């Protein structure tokens, strides 16, 4: 079973089946399921709203999975690469006004060292940290994102689901689960089949794989989007070349992307021909990308033995390519060593590696983006060794920055600071953040810890509840808010905050009743909660 949904296959299948049934308005009964077949028309049988709802159901499981990653710096870098593609796709007409409004258009990170990325219904695109770690430039990463985006904009997922009238809704739910399992598989397709045992989908699992025509279309459309987004035309060919060479040298199950998106000579040739005459030189890397790839390399495998290997990069990277990227490789090696040493709590070794990286960057020349990444790394080191004052001092170099990574870093430093004023400042900043972006679960989590530190238990419980609600866990959110109401019975409780909790609880209870009514039109079994 894929570790994306560890030990929860029945619950996931139930959730996805419920979503599929909801999409068609079909009644659901545990005693007997009469399932209509999906039709051939995408617009009729899997319209935009229905596709988004299926994607939301899948994402509720992914958000709750421990391998879902919300690292502020890497997520910012991923979204910074993604947004120009979205804007380009809109200008090219690939994203219509309707899909722009209804679909999520949201990339997310998965903690996995394999080379993979995958598109989900409704505009969600997952990216394994292993993919980022192996790319040599932002252009190469953008080529993969553009390709996956094009599977969404061209409605390939919807066409595959709705295109086979023989597939029942139960089979479709199983196929979707199989798609996710396959995206995380480490070898045999049997892993995907295991995820869908018990449904009619076992014999149909291969039908959701994108056809060669769809792959060619995604390459063509993705290439145009990538170039229109300002990325180097050679990015796609360079990425194909990199994956093909690495795959030939070693395929130990680390390249599921090449199983779901096979690299044929035709695809590689088409990518080469799009560049036009001349030498398709590899897109030039940057220090910033090298550092983000190094960060992904550390975070993709949380085992101590993996970090110990990366610690040894403080002596420098071996067998690096020639040219300007060689300097970036050496810089990235020190970054990876520093971060791995922080994770291993070898703070002296981390300090030495970081100083080497800072000195190396000065020799490279002025590079504000890379320098920013090293500032955050130093603050991360100071937070880990509880030198809050030093961490805040390091961040002064970025004074005026109001980014999400800055908010999160200051919140984490405030948690180890003895001065309560820093905790209050960080809490107020995050409170403003969640009022503007209420779906930011990580911000709510950090806020809960800060309110606890400041002796505000009701605010802390409410933030915990909102963090669960932000990832679609209504049951968890309701439980926490009910706990807050019980705490509010005390004489010294903040009655204003208690009133806020009571009002929010009523809203969430109403939302849950609405969802249950949609999932179970004939009435839920006694005691039934959301899957």
C-alpha cells in the first residue's frame, strides 16, 4: 500500500466513493448500491464543479497525511514557479474564466524522495521533494509543472474518468484511489491494485493512465505555457534528458514519473525540435534554485542515516559538472550539510558549514535571492539552538519583508524567546494573516502555540480547531471547539472569546450537517460522521 494513505485504504475509498456519488446525485445506501454508469460527455457527466469536488475530497485526505509538506520556503518557491504558468495559461486561453474561478490551481509538496509529480481533479498538482532535488534549474521544474497543469486544462483526467461508459462510479472511486497510490508507488503496479481491492476497478486500473495522445498534447501545451511564462525554451528538453540519463543509470523504483509518463524517443525528439536550430544548451541554473533543491534533498528523507550522509557534504560536493553550475553545486552542498546538521542537532558543525556557504556566496557576487535563503537558514539554526535574539538579529537583514516565510520564522523564534513581547507581536501578525487567509493551517498551528505560551487557552483551542477546519477535518475542528466551550465555563474565562468559539462551532456543525445531507440524501445511519 502506498504510504500516502498509511493504514487508511478503506476510509479513503469510502471518502472518494462518497465524492463520486455526490457528483452525480446518486443515493447512497450501505445495504445496496445501485450505480449508474458514467457517460461519454465530460461536460455532462463530470463538469467543472463536479471535478473540483472530487479533487477536494482527495485533498482532504492528502492534507491530513504526514507526508504532506508545508515548508514555507519551499512552498513559496514552488508557488513562485507555478504562478507565471497560471497567468500564461490564462492569457493563452487554456484556463477559461470558469475554470479560473472554480478550480484550485494549487501546487503542493509531498515528502518523498522519488522523482514524481501528478495532477489531480480540480486543479491540484502534487510535487515530490525528490523531483525538486534532482532538477538543475527553475526552467526544468517549470517544464514539469506546465505539463501537469496541461493535463488539467485539457481535461485529460475528466476525459479518462468519463470516457469509459463501462466504468461504474464504484470503479471510478477505486481508480482515483489507484491513481494516487500509483503516484506514490515504489515499483510494482500491484501497489496501485492493492489500493483498489474490493472494487470493480482492479481490472480497469490501467484505463486511467494518460494515453500517448494525451501525453503529446500535454507536452505541446505545457511547452507553450512554459515559454509564455518566461522560462527557457530548453527547459523541457533538458528535463527529459536529465531524467532519461538518470533512469538509465539507476532505476531502483525511484522514477514513478517515468512509469506514468513514459519517455519515448518521440516525446524527446518533439521536445528537441521545438527549440529550433542550434544547440539546446541546458538552461542556466541559479544559486537560489540550487539552494532550494538542496533543501528538498534534506527534507525528502527524514531518516537519521540519510541526514548523516548529507552532513558529510560540508567537505563539498563530488563529481559536479563543469561550468557555472559547479559553483552552485558546492554552495548547495554546504546548505544541505547545514540543514542536515540542524536536524541532527549538531549545531557546531552546522555553524561551520553555514559560514562556508556565506563566504562562498560572497565570492560568487551579489545575489539577493540566494543571500535571503542563507539568512533564513541562519535564523533556522538560531531557532533550533534557542538563540532567539541572534535569530531576530539575522532577520533584520530582511527588514521590511512581510512574506509568509518571515511570519512563520518570527513565530518560531518567538516560541523560544524569553521576552513575551515577541510572542505577542508574532501572534498579532499571524492573527492578521489568518483573517485574510483562513485556510492557512500552518499559520493557525503556529498561532495556537503562541496563544498557549501567552496564557490564552481559549484562543489556543480555537486556533487548533481552525487548523483542523482549514484542512477539511470538520470532526476534529468540532471536537476542539467543543473542548473550548467546556473550558469557557470557568469563572476567569474570556467570555468574548467564548462567544466567538460558540458562533464558530455552530457554523461548523451546520456545514457538517449540509455535507452529510449531500452524502446521504436518504438519511445517514445513526451516529454516522463524515468519512
